């Protein structure tokens, strides 16, 4: 078998370092940041054909990169989150996991500058009251957790998101199933005439075309905030977005995106595909269907990098780290907390005793 290798040199579209061709995976891989780029290799000439997105990202001009202010980037040695502080701020604990192990984070190429920012609109005082009330209402939480002043550790962060727009024309085909019931007369074992309902199933081919527009489909660029909790406080209202301005960052920590554009684009295509399948499934006539196949054709694909506001409480309890996340624009909250083994055991025992009493009463 003849080994094929890339002849040209290509820079990583994420960080600008030299990417190398991986013949096994048939892709370009950056040794510096690990980015895998979706390139196609001509097996005859060895030339690399770039996807439009990868090319656009690599050729992004320098005036569209950077933070437009003097800021310092540090990375947590524990959770690997990258935070962007005001230059004069001295090192503190990680905003996401509380670790004191922060190291300077150096990049070969400046990050893509956010297109827009969703400013904080929910005040800190309201956030503290919300979290304090939430902790007090957690019946299964250990009592000593509720006594701690955890709200003192609430931090304001801007976390990165990618949003994508696209128009889609999506032909589909499936096999449609239609149910129909008829009344049937029959004679039972005793010779008496009876009636019953009989279901008939009819399978027929079906096809159609769906037209749909995706607007601001979000993909989080964060690694520091728990993704499940972040999904629990979405959506972040796109109507409140304003153009990026460094004034909104004053006094807040910005998280550097850890999910690069290429990976976000792949993730949003998977998300869009799943949503298109559901939309096409709704168009299939009949009562149910099988073998649905869709053929989406995307046009007008665009993306934006934005920053959204999050109030974050990160706390440790008995050698475990927990997070509480609040949407800084809507006040919606999601969080996790430790559970007391003894309280859960007490509830199970109480439920068992009640079930036993009811069983005894039913027998008397």
C-alpha cells in the first residue's frame, strides 16, 4: 500500500501553530493545542483541500482578534479552564474549581474577538438571596452545609458561546403507518355471538421537503461551567446582545473559549441534524413511521462568538466540588448539592413503615 502524505504546510486554524497530517486519521492535527481540522487530501498530488470554515478561520484578520484591552490569561492546572483577567489583577483561586494552581497561559495566535456581549442585568444582591434561599430549601442537604456562608463566594463571569445561523432545505423519505379499527363479530366457546375491535395496519411510502431557518443556535465554548447546569439556565436572550465593548468586562472575569470554532461547528451540525429529524418526523402522515431518512442542504451559514453573563458559586464539601449557576440576564438558576446519607435512609425507612402500616390495615 502506497503511503500518502501532505506536501504543503498548513497552520492550525485555532492557534496558528504548524499542523501535521495524520495519515491514519486522514486529517490535520495540531501538536500544540490538539485541534483536528477537517481537510481532504488529494491522494494523487498530496494537496490538501480545506473546508470553507477552516479556511475562513485561518484567514481571519488580526484586527478581528484579541480583547482590545490589556488583559492577562491564566489557566487552572486542575480543571484546565482559561480565565482572562484585567492586567493589574494578581493571581487568586480558580473561579471554577477553587484551585490555587494558576499558571500563565500563552497563545501563538490571539483568540477570536467576541462579536457581541450580553451584559449583566440581574444584580448581585438578588443572586445572593436566590442562592441562599435555594440552599435553605434543600431538605436532603447536610445540616452543616446550610450553616456555611456559601453565598460569599459568588463570582460574576462572562462565558463564551458560539451561535450559528443557517437556512436548510431538507428532502426526506420514510415509511408511514396508518392504523384503522373495525368491529368484528365472532362466536365464543359457548356459542354466543360477540363483537371485538380489530386493528389494521397499513404501511405506505411517504416523502416531502422541509424548509427551515436556524437562528442563533447556541454551542457553549466553556469548559469551566458544568454543561448540564448551563443547559438548565438557558436560554440567554439574544435580543439583549450589544456589540462587544471592553467597558462591559470591567470588574468581571472572562473565560477564554476552550471549544474552538471547528469543534463548535461540528457540534451544531449534529444538533441541527437531530432537530431536522424531529421536524421531518412531524411531517410524516399517519399514526407512526419508520425508516426516516433526511437529506439536508445548508445555505447562508454564519457564526458569531459572544459572551454571556453567569453568576457562579463553586464550593467544596467533603473533598468534592459543586457548582450553582445563575443566568446573569434572566435570573434562572440550576445547581447541585451534596446529599445526606442519613436523611435519605430515614426517608426510605419512613416510607417502608407507612407501606407496612397500610398493608396491615388493608388486611384487618
